């Protein structure tokens, strides 16, 4: 399925979290209807972000701040 703006926002936020904590980027990212799936093949690790819930005001503000050019 083609990713929506909500998928892209969740992906950006999660990748920023990894980068901010010096953690490795995933090997692959997949988009399901209501989730974003991050895969690390060698570690056999999967992280699923469920998009069903509406983001909180704080989450929206944090995402907006990260999206602003420096």
C-alpha cells in the first residue's frame, strides 16, 4: 500500500529517535494499512508502530518542531 502522511510522520519520528540515541537504522521499512514496520534482518528484530490512535497534542508539536528547517 502507498504510505500516507501519517506513515511518513511516524517513520521520521522513529528514525530520529534511533539517530538521537546512536542506534542503527533498520534494514527495511514496510507500510501496512494501519502501521509502519521496521525490520533489522541480522538481529531478527521487528518494531511495529500502530497508527490507529490519533496522535496527542504533544506528539503533534514534537513532530512539527522536528519538521521545521533549522
